[in-house]
């Protein structure tokens, strides 16, 4: 039996009974439908979004091979603790959560999955039921600190934050926020743009200093190659942006501010 709780985010989790009936019926149909039919349900629709909608939503779902690599390098498959708190703050349609739930020690996982878009979060809740605590929120508003043993994410590389003062948030801004949500000695593994390597902006320089202080590991993440290995990956979501996987362990009393 999977270890479950009501979740740890300072937000209200989605319950299946609270999902609008029409959405619930369409999502259930999509999960049971194995044939390649015209777009008749929510899940299938996401996988056929046009380029404009993908860009508006920042919906570049994590390829399966990258999700597996992201999780393997964290060491969590070998973690023998009985109660492991995990956050996927930008869950999309659940590529990373799917891999987590495939491991033998998944019974020890207490997973919180969040997506900003309510319709995607509804899909996640129907898909996972009680196995995962699902939220739909602006994760950057969460004030949770020192809660998670692991955070796995593929945050937006850049997105406009409408909250005052309006500003563009980069992937490294999300990483800095998520760092505070880790327990001391908690592990964060993230897919981010390679732009941090060459950007001379003071914010990026500080980010690189923090990575050095934390003895972060940086791995190549070949998005294009990973997509080639996944036959059902939507062609409109393919990107030529060079990416890396960054992995580090939270150090007590160290502030990851940018």
C-alpha cells in the first residue's frame, strides 16, 4: 500500500469529486481509450496542441528518457527510508511522476504534484487517484520551507509572472524558490536551459556561485535525442534548446537567493 497523506503544500489539494463532471468524464475516457481516434478528450488534446498554444502554456513535457535519467542520478531508487517526501512542482501530464511510481520502493513515496493549469491538474488527479496529492497553483506563491526530501522538476525556461511587480521568471528563479522547500540534505534534480553557463547577468553569476558552493553536479541533457527515442512525443513540442540536468544537496543555513 502506498504511503499517503493530505500533502504538504500550503494549498488546497484537488479531489476527484471536485472536478467538473464534464472534465472528469472526458479524462476518464481518455485514459481508457487505446485507439488513435480524433481529438475527443482532454489528454489526447494536450498531445496535439499547436505550436502557439504550447508556447503560451510553456508546455514542453519532459521526454521519458530524460525523466528516467533525472530520477536515477538522484539516488532515490536506492533510498531505503520508509517515508520519503517528494515534490514535482511543474508536473504537466506526469512524465516524472510516472517514472517515480514505477520503482520498487514507490510504496515509501509521498508525492505532491502541482501544475499551474487546472485542466492538466484534473488529468493528473484522475490518472493517479489517491497515489499522488495533486494541486493546481502558482507554486511561486507557496511559503512552504524545509519539507521535501526530493524535488524533481522541469520548470519553464522563461515565463511572465503577472504578480506585481510584473517580471520575467527564468528557470533559475524557480530553482532558487524550490531550494527553500527542501529539507536540509534534501536533493533537487532539475532540467534547465544551458543559458546559465554563458549568461553574464549578475543573477546568473550568483546562480553559478551557488552551484559551486553546493558542489552541484551538472550533466548534459540531450533533449533532441531523448525525443527521437519516444515515438509518441508531439513534434510541436520538440526544441533545439541545449539543456542540462542540475543536481545538488541542500546545505543547512545556506540561502539560495538570487
